[in-house]
C-alpha cells in the first residue's frame, strides 16, 4: 500500500499513545457496559460494549488467543470515533471468561465449535438488527472463529468481515506441517487431561527485543503492564487438545470458503512468525473463485499483531480496514 498522508491518519499515534491511553481512551473505556453470560455448559463469558445513541454502525471485535477485550481499548476508541458502536467479548478459556484447564494459564478448549456456540449466544444478546451496517473485525484465532461462524451460520446479519492475521494455519517447519494435526490428536488421546503442547508453558512476558508480536515498544509495554495489573488475564501456551481442535478448524476455514458470501478483507502481516501466511494465501485464492468481494493486502515488515504495531504498519492496516468498511460493494470488485 502507498504511504498515508498525515491528514488521512485518523487513528491514535505512538507519539501520543501514553497520553491518549490514560486520558480520552481511558474515559471512553470507563463508559463501557459489561457483563457475563452463562454458556450451556455453565462456562462464564465476559462481554462489553461501547455505544452512543446517534451511531448507526456496529462493529463486533473478535480477539485472538491469550487476548481480552481489555487489550483492545485503543482499537475500540479509534473505531468509536468513526461512528461505530463497539461490541466485544472474551472467549471461553481466556481473558475474564472462565479458564477451562486445571492450570488457569493453559489455553484450552474441549471443542472448537464451542467458540461458535458462544459467539452466537453473545450476538443474540447484543441485538444488532437495528443498525444500518454490521461489520466483523477479527484477529488471529478470532479470525478463524469469525470465519467458521460465517461459514456455519448462513443467516448471520453481518455485512462485511475484516481479518487481521487470521489463523488458517500455524507457522511450523515445512516437514511438520503434514503431520501436525495428527500428532496433536494422538497426544490428546495419550494425555486425556489438559496438557501443554510440546514446547509450551504458562504465561511468560517475553522481553520486547525478542518478542514475535509487535515492533511498537510503547504498545507492547502497555499490553504487558496491563496483564501485570490484571493477572487474571494472563494466558500461556495451548493444550494439545486446543492445538488439535484449532488446526482442524483452520483446515475447515480453507475447505469451506464457498460458504463465505459477504465482502472479506484479509490483512496479512508480512513478517508474521505466529500464523501461516501461506495458508492465508491459499484461503484467499480459493475464496476469490466464488466471492468477487474477497481481497488481501500484505503489510510488509509487520509482525503478527498488526493492529498493535508501529504506526508505519498499523496505519496501513487501519486505513485499509476503514476504507473497506466504508466503501460500497460495487467499488470493491
């Protein structure tokens, strides 16, 4: 993408981040409504929303693994200023929702479809039907969940979906890729109780210089400090069952592209070390055969959390998403 002119940038910038996050962003966040719902199995699910009566557009934000709505305050603010009411929630097993493993820092889920059932239940309580526009914005694992939701709920009410570094596959050595799902399934069978996947452990805050998530020092430190202030948000590595379920869901995302019939924008992080950019390309190439409104942009040099990146990368991603949501479908072809 071409570089943005300063006059085009309407998002929070790193030079003002410290002030903004403790002033007007914090003030907006304090005005949120929040609560919990109980899923069919008794799991507690945290939700929140930021609304203003004059807003005519709704944005549902679906976060990634280890994340919480609390982490997305800057993003919520940026889109709220664009006239969107914001709705979000924490997935089961993380954030302020019930953690599901005996070790609360282990990311775990019994069935990936549980995420989809939770999302439907929460959306029902949000009552989005009165809005003129309803959009989805999802990151990483949330991109997988949102895609599977669209694919499996044909009567959904969303007009468009934008995905930030969606998890359609994970970044593993090429020789492990063909057997990764099978290995995770076998290990789940061997260890029926939730067990960390090989090489993973509880929450570890990696030093900024070696972190694989973001090159924005100010945003990265704010996110890590938030988790120190709210240790209940801390989540470490996934369980073997989560890996098995997640990889199967990623395959289904690619297999069932035909079921995605609304405009879709995929924002790829060029330097992603977490999810598979190859699988994102496979997804978008397949989807483009049946969906004339499917597009992908690559933010070259950006790490995985492109919505929490340095301005040079984040501005590109945010501008593309804002333009995508604000453009009529005929201009997206």
